[in-house]
C-alpha cells in the first residue's frame, strides 16, 4: 500500500513537472529586453499547454508579476502561482507587476490567436490559419510547425504550409527563405506582395534587403506567378459580382418592363414598390422571430408570397384609383406616380421611422464558398442570381403560356381589337399592373438580403431600372435580361479603374449614344404594335 501511494505521488509530481514551464523561458519576461520578451512569449506559446495559455492570459490581463530575484509569478485574488513549478506559493516580498507595452501586448494576442491552431474544433483551426495567413511572423514559426505536425485535415494542412512559408520569409537562414519563396509560388494571398516586394528593395547603403541573389531571383518568379493569379482572381470576381449586380437590376427592372414596356406607364413609384417588398420581408422576419423562433430560417419562404401579394395589391389599388384615368397621357402618369412615390416614402417613415431596419440573412444564406484560393462567392448573391433567373422564367411562362398572358399581349398590341372581341381591357390593365407591382415586391425581397432596408431604398434603383428597360427595348423581356446583365458587368469592370461615380456617368453616356443610334433599344418590337 505504501509503495502504491509513493507511486501515485511520483506520478502526480511527474505530471505537475510536465505541465510547468521551464524557468529559463520565463526569465526574459522579467527583463527589459523587448525582443527577448517577445521571443519568450512565442516560445511559451509553442508549448501549447494549459499552463502556457494561463500564463499568456495573465500577461495579457496584467496579472503577471516579477520578484526581485527574477522569478515570475501569476497573482490572482492575492494568491501567487509559480508557473515554473506549477504550485501555489506564499506571496513573495517585493514583487512588482510586469509592464506590457503595445508591442508585447500584440505579440501576446497573436500567440493566443495562434494557439487556436491546436484546437479540437476544426472551424477554430481553419479560422486561426486564415487569420495567420495575413500576419504570420518568424517568431510564430515554432507554434505553426507544431500545429503543422499535428494537423490531419488536408485543407488546413495546405493552408498551414503556406503560413509556415510566410513566417519563414524573414528567417535568418537563407535556405529556409529560398524554400519559403518557392512554396509561396502557388499562393493567391495578395497580402504577400508587399513582403515579397520589400525583399527586392535596396537599403540606404545600396545593398538589397534580401542579400542572397538566388532568393531574389526566386522572389521575382513568385511575384510574377502571384500577379498573374491575382489578375485571374480579380477577373473572375468582377465577372461574378457583375452577374450579381445584373440579377439585382433585373429583379428591379422586370416589373417596370411590364408596366412601362407593355402598358406605356412611366411609373416613378416603382422604386417604392421595391421598398414595400423589402419592408414586408422585414415584417415577416419580425413575426418569425417573435412567434416562431425555431423556424426563423424559413421566414424568407413566407416573405416571398407575402411581398408579392402586398405589392400587387398596392399596385392594383393605384391602378384603379389613379392610373386608369391617365392612360395615353405619359407626362401626367409621370407626375402622378412621382407624387405617389413621395407619399409612400413618407408613409413608411411615419410607420417605421426614418432609420434603416436590418433584415438578417437566414443561416443557409450566410457565408460563402471560396474559389481560386482567395475569392469568396457569397451564398446570398448566388441565391439571388438563381432567384432572378427563376422569376424571369416565371414571367415568360405567364406572358406566353397562360390566358392572362394572351390577353396582355392582345391588349398591348391592339387594344381596340381586343376590346371588340370581348377582352375586358380594363380588367387586363389592372391585372397587368398588379403583376408588374408584385414582381417589384419580389425584387424588394432580394434587395433586403443585400443591405439594410430604409425609406429611400427604391430611389437608388429607379434610374437604373429605366435604363435597363430603355436599353433592352421597350416591351422586350429578352432585351431586359441582356441589358440588366450587360450593365451589371460593364459597371463592375469599370468601377475598379475609374471609380463608382465615373463608371455610372460613363454608362449613362453610353446609353444616350446607343439610344441615339438605335432608339428602339437592343430588340425592337415587330408587327402591328410598332404602329
């Protein structure tokens, strides 16, 4: 029994000794050399033990003290803990707090962040590796190498290899620097460019920052590969965001293509119908949040029919009360609908306030997929692109495959003839305007997933919507689709080089010139309707 107790004591003592931190690692923390203190922090972090984490947290929270003999203690609640022995001890005389300047505090924060590389949680390790790609330093190399040895996930392992190479770029060993530069030849991390360019710069005395010529040659080659890869990534990114902007313009302009293109009504309140659709989405989210919190992610599925019904109803009321009396008088419809838009905006301000309201993405639309190394395609934009294509297909089916669509086309092409054969033109006008307004509501649902919702939401899209309809050709669904995606791509490729404002002006000038040459737009109406 006595031997067993002795064995247990030795085992416990052994575990305690393993958990403690070597006093030689702790000693620089009590000194005045800032570089030695930062190196000590990184070497302690590389231990990746609970005691190391505890000590770093103590240093971060100003709970680390030094005794006159140079020993380091953690002091909490008037209790001293010796990290070198792993034991609680009596409070030493004359201990004083270790000062932490901004540089040391940053090193401690980086070390604690880097320790997440050893977490059991894959998401935490992936996030830590992604973060370190931006700011890995040579001092963190021991911790990164340790994490690399333990990592089994292929994605994180590949990321850590690049992180380790980034950290080794400033290693004093030329062979390590050369290997690091070669390893980074496949990276798509734009933050590496300043570091690599810095290696090619010259010091005031004329010497290169990177003394080895073989390393500099490899840096030039890696920079060339990196620039080519970044250019391809930028092109694909602009292409995607152009399609995304085009889908938003399409949703905003599709309803207008019906009310303006088919009915000839200049509806300046179309933007406010978008806004009403977005606020309907906000209300649906509130209802789900308050009464069905477990099904909150499904609020969008309820918002789509709700927004369509609400905006279609508003549109039908507008058509029956105001617009039906103004057919054939475009200037009057413009003024009347502009006044209605002001009234709708003020009504929304009165009900919801002038401040924007937040509509959160459902969890299944949050985040994105990473392609080409660093390009993130957000799920909400991908969903909106497919949703816009679905709405276009639905509108085409309604106009070409349903009885309502047949009547709409008949009234559009020859109202008097349609009236003569028994088509209720007034009823068709009402349903057509309601359909265009309902589609605007669906556009509002999509817009609510890309930004905040406010009373002025529609004002930002009304001009673009008219540009899309005019450029595509009045009354042409295919022209509206092509014009929306074309303007979206043109805008996204111009913005990086000339800025957002100049890009918008350039597009406007382009449309004016195009309309001068081709007044009917991309696709001209054919047949009797032209007359």
